[in-house]
């Protein structure tokens, strides 16, 4: 398979492996809504954040949508998008590698891009995700009015789609609901008790001898397939449809026969690659949504309309599936996922993670009625947890850095084990009980011995001093002096720091 080469590619290919593993630190004062939720808003560089998410969510994300900077050589208010081509490629490559690791086996990744880098991005994604896993490239009509500033007006963007398993994606992807245009042909002028219907042609291109029969209309008119065509069905199937009043010959009885297709039999539309602005939104719509959420001065420069993201999530996910956007921008993907009752993780660097994303999601929780809210009957509710990137866990020798405190590691390990945020800090080794299992951490002098290694080893004495739990126990510590028989007797699964902290 052809691959793309560029200046510093070797370094870019190895970047993801060299990113230090960092903790995620909860910021309760910026979290909002129901605390019993798994939604995450992360402030920080997305490369570091994606690496930090791997132990928690590798192989679990159903849908990834990203809208990376387009390298358009123009300065945006919130992004420095004026990057050299090779630098842009070096930035996007390691992020795609980490996103691939987070994607579930039945998951898909959707990437918005314009013509400046679309074709290069396609080659890179072939390399990272596999050419055989390419599904298609959607064309989104982002503009509906013409512009005369350029030689040829720019009216579209691309959305590249890859799936971890294309066959599974094709089986599980959802069809689109019928819109006004698709519903218009369905009538019920004859008051059929089966409801509205439309006529679907019975003729098909080609020649099949057993589908070349003559049809006689109720008024006696004879019909044969049009030139170069045959009927879509064999004669016995036609007779069955006729008996069940499923054949239509037009108002005057002289039209070429068609099959009645009832609206209640239509599951939806198979998505196709042309996404016009009247179905998937446009940039003016997105800007108006931003102005309603923020002041005109604070509104994000290049947002996507909620209808565009809603279409993607409708096709690719179902309620409670996990959605990830690592270039969250103004928070559109997280807002739409929240309204559609999907779980989500959003990552955005810089201060507007706090000035844009956090207040937008807080408004969604409060029942904000812009964007797709009315279409999905959004009434408010739910919640999210706000995180910042903490220190790197390991030094160059693989040891946990001394500045990593008990509270940081406890929060991380609890999330690693339970997929739930630690609701309150503890001053004992017992982090909590989840689904009948108690989780303990022996680290950083939590037992009162402030020497660096004090109390971090599981011994009989330490075990006797721990808060009791009668069921299964998971204990993290530097090492264990208890034999396999004693561990089994006490229902203890011991995990060694730092080695078992690295794994899921």
C-alpha cells in the first residue's frame, strides 16, 4: 500500500509512544449537574489527554468525531492554523494513532477536513486505520450562498469515515429518518386503512425471461416492461401483491403498474455521501447558534452546526454509547451527544475549555433550547465532570514520580477500576466499594508513616490495620509479603505499583 512521507515523519511515528503517561485531575468546581455520570470535559493538550485516557477507555469508544485545524494558512482567533504542511502532518499522525487505540471493535471515526489537507489526510488514515477500513468520504455543503472573492467559490467540506470493522459498521449503522422531502410522496387519497403510501416502479433495467410477463390492468389495458427493462418481481409475486391490493395503476388506471409502499413499512433512509445544507446544517446556522450561546465577541470562529453532528451520531451510535471529540472547539459534539443521551469525552486545550465548553454544557444541563434541542425534545438534565491534566506518573526509570500524591493516584486508580469518578477524597487506604469489591491503595504514607516507602508493602500487620471488608478486595501497593494461599483466603487481588498502574 502506498504511504505518505514527509519531513520528520520518523519522529511523528514515534511521538505517541514517547508521550508521558499523565493523571487526570478532577476539578469539582467546574463540574456540573448529576455527579453520577461518566461524561468528561478535559482541559489540556489532546495528545497528552488521549494518552491519559488509554488505560481507562482503550477499545471502548463507539464514535470518534474530530474537526482538527485545517491548515488553511489563515489566523483564527482560537487556533494558530498557519502551520507548515509537514508540521500539520506530524501533529495529526500521533493523535490518530492514539484515537485508533481508543476505538471500539464496532466503532467508527469521522474527521472533518477541507481541500487543503483532505487528500493527504486520506493517505495517512489509510496507513493508521488500514485502507480496507475506509468506508467513504461525505461531502457536506457548508454554504448556501455564493461568494465572488475566489476563482471558484468554496461550498463544501469533506468528512472522512473509517470503521474498526467495516462489516460490523454496515450491519449496525442506523438509517436516517425521513425528512419533509422524503415524506411528501406518501399520500392516502383512497383512505387505505394501512395508512399513507407511495407507488414504487415495478420495472427494472435488464432482461430476465421469468420477469417478462404481461400485466392486465383492471380496465383491461395490457402492460409489458418498458424497452430495455423487465419487471422487478416474478409473476407469482406480482399476483400475490395484486391480491393484497398492493398494485397501483394510476388515477386513471392507465399508468405503468407500481407497487404500493406504505410509510409504516419504511425503516428509514440509507445514508449517502451528499449532505446538503438543508439536511445537515450550514456555517451560518452554526454561527447563529454560537451567538445565542455566547456574545458575538466570544462566539467561536469556525463552529459546526448541531444538525451536522446530530446526523453523524444518529448514524454511528445509540443511546448510552461513548462518543469522543479530541478537538472539541466550542463544545458542539459534547453538547449534541448530551442532548442525544450519549456518553461523551471532550478534550480542548487553552482557556476556552473553561470559557466556551464548560458554560455551554452547563447550559445544556439547564435545558438550553438552541440547536437540535426541540428536534430531540431536550428538556435538560445529566451532568459532566471537568478534568485537567496532572503530572506525568512515571519518570524516565519507570518509577512513580514523588510529586504524584495519594489523592491523584487514588482518583486515577478508582476510575481505572470502576469507570466512575471518585466522589470524595479519602484519608484511609480504602478508596471505596464498587459492585461488592473494595479497593485499597497503599501509597505515599497514607497509613501515617511519612517515610517514602513507609506502609506501602502489604504485610500481615498492614492487612490487619486496613478498614475491613468481607468480600473481594483489590489492593495496590509496592509489593506483597503475603503468600498466594493467604491472598486467596482473604479474597485479595494484589496489584503492584508501578507496573500494574500501566495496564487496564
